[in-house]
């Protein structure tokens, strides 16, 4: 049906100069419709010039990836195919991913939540596509350490990887990545088998990490945060450690004190983080660079936040729990605090106050302005 609609619009070869195509969230895009688009992009030899394609959240299947692997094998460098499904069922498997191995120039591959993609597919890509720099496969829950270890050994330019939500990922993967890859960005959110030992291996890597997400790695302690802060103090820009119950002021204060470029700090649902962390921003380098601070579920108080706002002049986004007003003592400066904060609230749910910086300074009591 889709092919019949497209072909009258675009005759074969009409889009042959097209190099970048995004169909992100076009849920109505099926294999038939995508085939028609590829036909319009292809020349007489059935080859196209496509370099980048985004098929995320469409209804394509392995068939479209096979077609892509054939038509764009000499040009394709970036593929996004996250969350593709049809009638509620995920539609990308090993067969489709292995077809992309024909694209020897592939640099970036982003997928999401494909339980039928296994180590075999990643190993095939690693063997055939030697120049991959970014791999994102969160919630592809059938993957294991084997895929990461082997890929790390073959992808010497890998600088960004997202393996969040994969329960079979352990310290062994971090050791391999640290040994072979010039990592800049790492997301291992929800990899609960990762421990401080794995972070120690990572912290010792030769590259300079810029963004790290260890949220929901509930075995991590302050030791992990201290190691990252000490080794990557000059490069770390984003540190996300939400839902890590063993992380406390002890480790976070070191990160705030040492990190020179920290812009985002996510400590949501870290109950051992208190006003001690907020006080550390006073005269710290992070006070000049921090733009986003997320503290939902942290044990901070309204006076502590007010002191933070006086110190962190660059802060643009602040996330808090509404319960902060119940925790804070009532005094002349804060007795109308809840109403004043709610007045500048951008997004308020049952557990979140989400505030923007254009008016944050107005939330300060007179003594801090």
C-alpha cells in the first residue's frame, strides 16, 4: 500500500542525490514504503548515496535493513533504528543487524530494546565494520560481556557506547573498553553487575571521559565516584548516578571539588546526599560550570538549596522533590518558600519540582541576593 502511494510522487532515481534521511517516529513507515523510497534514491545499478538514516520508531523489519545493507553498502556511515515494532512486536533481529555488516564504512549504530539481537550480530559487525566509533544498544537484553569484549578489541576508535539495561554486562566489559577504546561517553545505566572494581579499570583508561551514566548501578559506592573525579577531573562534563543508594556526600563532594568542567550532575534518588554536597559548591570550580542539577529524592533542605543558588550562578535547571518544603524549618525567609517556588515551576509531577534558571535567582531570600 505504501509503495503505491510513494512511487507516483518519486520516480526511480528521482532522489538519487539524497544523502541524509530521517523517518524518526513515522509510525506508518513499513517495509513496502521504505522500499519505494530506496528505489527513488537508487541509480541504475541499484545503489544509493545515503550516508545517514534514522528509522527509529517506525514499523520496518529486518527486510528494510537488508535492503539498506545492499543499496547503501558503499556509502552508509550512520544508522538509527531504535524501537522499531509492528503490532506491538519488536521487528529487528540478528538477521537485520548482520545485513548491515555489508556497509564497511559504518561508524555509528543506534538500536534500542531488541531482545532478539544477540552477541552474534555484534561480533559480525565488529569483524566487517572496523571503523565504528559509536554503539548504542540499550535494553538489547540478550547481549553479554562477550559482545562488548570482542568488539572493544576490534573497534580501536570506539569513543561512545551505551549498553544500559543489559543485566549480563559486568566489570569485564569495562576492563576491555578501558584497555582498547578511546572512550569519551559511557552509559551503563541499570547494569547491576558492575562494581567499583569495574569503575576502577575504567578510571585508569588513557582517554578523557566526558559523559558517564552509572544510574541504577546499585552496587557502586563513593569509591567509584572518587576514582572518576580524580582521574577525569579536567574532562568530565556530565555525571549521572541516580538511584545509587550507596553513593553519599563523601564521594560527590570530591567530584564537585575536583571537576573543572562539570555541567550536569544527576543525583536523583540518592538518599545519602545531603546539604553537605550543596555546601561544597561554595568556591568550587563546579559552581561556575554547573547548568543542570537533579536532586529528586536526595536529603537536601530548602536552606541548603538557597545557599546553592547563591553560589552556583550558572545553574539553569534544578529538579527537586516537593517534599523539600515539609523537611525545611519555617522561618522568616522561607515561610512563603513553597508558594514562591511553585510559581516558577516548569514541570511539577507527584514527585518532581522542575525549575528553570531565568527566575531561579528570585527564589533566594533577601540575605542571599
